[in-house]
C-alpha cells in the first residue's frame, strides 16, 4: 500500500523503507484508516481555511518561503540524495524556485483575487454593484511527478493556501519523503494541520482518492495517465499539466550564440527529464551548420555523472529502463539518417548529453517526447515549414522563437499551437507566476499563482442593490 523511499544515490545500494503519511501534522504508517482520517480531516478543515483572511493566508505563505530559504542548502542536498538521479545543481534551483512560488503567491494573495462587474452599465443596473468572489470548490487532491519533488508540490500547495482550500498531496514514488518534509514545513508555518495531508500511496489507493466525491478538485502533473483521470471523473474539476515535445524555431537572423546558450541550458535541465525541456530545434537551413557547431562545442563541456557533484549538469535517468528507451529512440533516429554530433551513448541509467543533426519528421525524436538529455536539430527551408513541423505533434506547452524581427516574432507567435511562446528564449524559459499549461495532449487548464487559484476556485457573484436616501 505504501510507497517506498531510498536513501542511496545512483550507483549505491538502495534500501527501501515504507514512506510514512503526514496526517494532522504527524507521521504515521499508511493504512486504510490513516487514509480515511486524512480525507475526513481536509473535509472538516474546509470551513476554517475558507474563513482565513487574505492577510492570514499571505502570512503563512511568507513563513513557508522563509523556512525554505533558511534551510535551502540542506533541502537541495536531501532532494538530490533521496532521488538518486536529480542533480544537486538542479535541486538548488528547485528550492530557489519553490521559494519564488510562495513569495509570489503571498504577494498575489495580498492583492486579492476577487473582481467587480460594472452592472450599472445596463439601465437595469442603476444603483447596483456586483462583486465576483473566488470561493474554493473544496478540498484538493494534488498528484505530483518525480522530476520536481518540491517545485511541483509548491505549485499545488501555495495556490491552495491562497484560495483557502485544504489539500491532500500524493507525492511521486521516486521521492515521497520530499513531500512529507515539505508538508511539515507548511504546517509549521501555520497552515492548519488537518488542512494538509501527504499520502505516499500506491496506484489502487490513488485511484480511490481520485474518485472520492469529497475531493472535488484533482490537479495532476505527469504523463498520459492524466487523461485517464479526466475520463474517470468527468464531473470533477480536473487540472492536468502533462508532457510535450519541446520545440524551438530559429530564424536566419537569430543570434546563434544566444540560441546555443539557451537551448543547451534548456535541453539538459533535470537531465532532459522536464516537460518543457528543449527537444526539437527547427533552424533555417542557411544557419543550420553554424548552429550545430555551436551546440556541439557547448554540449561537449556539459558534465555528466554523479548527481551529488555540484559540477554535474546531467545525472542518470530515473530508471535504467527509461535510459534504454532514450537510447532506443536515438539509435532509431540514426538508423533513419540522423547524425550524432555529440554524445549518443549510454552506461546503465546515464545517457550522455546528446545532439543529433539531420533529423526529419519521420523520426520519433521529432514526434514523441524523449524525456531525456537529447536535442534533435532539423534544417528547414522557411519559417512556414518550421511552424508546420512545430505544430505536427498533438499539443505543446511552450515554443521558443529566436529572431531579431519583431514582426516575424509576433506572426509566428500567433501561428504556433502552444500554451506559451518565448521570444528570444528557449521553450524551457519560465517564471513561476506566469499562466502555464499546454494545448491538446499537453494538458488541460493552467497553473502559475493566479491561474492556479482560478483552477481551484469557482466564481460567486454578490450583487448589492441600494436605494439612494439623499
């Protein structure tokens, strides 16, 4: 029933231990009774959290940010060590961004989420005003992914606090203790203990929570299973943040050094195990070779190996099976005519940072999510072709565009199908208060402070009519 956690880095001997639940601020062994108490607790707490003022909620959010900052180095080390594959370097950024999420959410909470409608614009609305209140649907079930054990949880918990909604966090099996310790920080900052539970449970128990009518909101980060959730609970409010085949379009006038710097940084963050990592680069044929040379030069300097080494940029895949899948996609592309410019090899779960050139649309590396440290470069004869290729997949989170022509940038931004477009930046660029989510197969709904608060809340219109007395 309970998931397991390990305390050994990649390559060591991992000893599995049952991960505890966090219920009412206490660690407990996961049992059916504990799961039921967790659900009953968040249901009971819903009234109290809804009554917390914006000032109260913002103060809690600020205290979480301060607690994370005060212990940032240890948290980063623990996150890397528990996973055994996420690099220490990436986890330093993970903690920094989680702090940002709570700080930005606190600021937004103080500004407020309610709105006004000018009903007096109609003659029938004379002497009337309408307030649009944001009220929580109810307790939230937040399901996180292995590649962001703290940050993904922060993107679910911080907006829930801002909205006044209790939440059950279901952490990924690859790092359950990160969720438990994060939950303790949140409760320690003043969020009611019954209003947050962390349940590291298995698939059967997770599906039971998804279907539990007492949890009207499900926020899921992960892969194709998200659509299973949406189909299973059509009457619930479901938010999905899923994967994508990250794309960058490079015009002939682009600054190629800037392109190479951004794409290498975005292609190998979390060892490519990120939903918005750079996977596809469509570059005008006139500058294709020059860009490939720059990418090869930079990727040759990317250190791969021990995830606990602060200088390591690329660590192992989450499992050796995942690494085998990545290698198979690279090998298949080469068999179809792609050329390995850098990397292209694997040792166990460690895939070397890889750049492929001469990629074409018949290859899976341009059509399916690799979720590994691989960048595939394709030459295009026109920007129209680049847009068509970018849109040839089922959906997208972000698309990056590099050009010095503002007219081209705005034209292409209208034409690509994506949740966001980054001009003169890679598709992996993100600030955590931006509305963030995908089109088509890449997701449903948006997260990112205000956008996520909207996902967790409904609108209630309060109309005030008065009779002038003077």
